[in-house]
C-alpha cells in the first residue's frame, strides 16, 4: 500500500507512541496519554491506519471493532475515531490528500458486505461529514444533539452504585441489556452487555465513570461522569420504559453532588425518547455517517434508527 517514495500507509498499531503523539497534539491541542491510547485501541484487533512521511505520522484513521445489534440481529461493526491530518501534511483535502487516501484504504479493506465489519459509524463534526460525503466516502444517517436539565433535590430511594467487584454485576448488566435489545426492536445500537461495560467503563485507565442501578421491576443502569460543574449522563442500559426514571435519577444525583445540571449527547432517535419539558436542547453540529465507499446496507435503511449516547463516542 505504498503511496510514494516519501509516504507510506501503515498499520497504526505498529507505530510506537512517540510517533503518534506529535500528530495527536498538533491536531487536538491536548497532551498525548500513551496508556489511554493503548486502552482505546486495545487488542485483539486494531485495524487503524497511519500515513507516515520520513518517520513522522502525518495522518491517522482509527478503527475500533464494536459488536452491534442491527434490528435485533448481531452484526460486526467498526467505530471510526481519531481521524487526524497534520497541519503540515501535503496533498490537501481532495482525492489525492491524506484523508481520502487513508479513509478509502481503511473502508475498502474493512467495511461492507463480505468484509470484517458490515457497518462503520463515527461522530465527525458537520464540516468533516460534508467533506466525506463530497468525496463519496460517507452518507449521513443521523445527527447528535445535546440535552441539558437543571439538577433537582436529592430523591429517595437513591439509586445504588455498582462496580465490577460486586457479586452479580455481570449478570445484572446482561439482564438489563437483553431487555433493552428487545425494546430497541427495529433500531441499531452498539451492544451494551457486561463484557462491553467492563472493557469500556470499569477498564478505563483513569476510571472517571460511576454506574448506578435503578431498582425497578427490571434492572436499569445509568453511567455518569463529572464534567466541570455539570454531571454528564454517558450511557443507559435497561428497558426503555425506565428512561424517564434514569433521567430523573441523574438530575437528583447531580443535585446531591453539588452539580448544577445534567447533560447528555444523544442521537436524534435516542433524544426523542429522553426529551421532556425541562430539557434544553443545543445543536452541537456533530453528525453520524455510514460508509458509502463500499457496497453495504443502504443509508436510507439506517436513517433515524441509531441509538447512540455519549459513551459510544467519548473515550476520555
């Protein structure tokens, strides 16, 4: 997959952290955390690609395998992340540029009928999404919105916090996911079983998340994280009938923890189930694309059917 004598497309997993770090810091303006990067792009498979020029990483296209439930059936998926092009990279944003070369190589090898993943999804800003559409790489299938609620006084009974060390946690989460999957019906969502929860939340190297159990006839769980003066509602696992109880519990926990408000990032389909009269909505100009580069499920069959929350996108 050599592009020119000076530039090569390589497996990003083969690059040491010190090669990726300058690219990450130049693109995101944040310090690079090698332990976090290894956790995010962990084994058993990392299909991410990088464009290397004279020993420097000039672009990166990340891919994280994600098991999906598509209309109630299990399918293999890939989540795209950390799409980076160094400000000094040659070639621009056209079909000869590093973004197109990496994205087309990645999607052509990884996503579509007969390839390792049936579907790919990600969370680009609208400018990047429109570029991908113009280049024939992406098709928009959803948008992400932010909902905010004021904190409320502490409620009784209080949700119970759980962690991986608690007896029965895995069985509880798996039970909640089975019910949620059934309720989602003709929607599309990332699998939220105990194995995924353990890797995604309990296994995070900085452990910034708290998982709370709502004791209802069927278990429901919400994942929260402190975010400045607000409490972020990161995820939900459980019957959709418990969404209102989860939202109210998040607001009460925010009040008990001296946070002024709760916010959540949700796909439009999920936001429609969570929005109430107290919610304040903000357009954050983030879209959800699917792959249009290779043959696969048609975009129109996926539009408005994604269930996504902040935990699907946010790996901080």
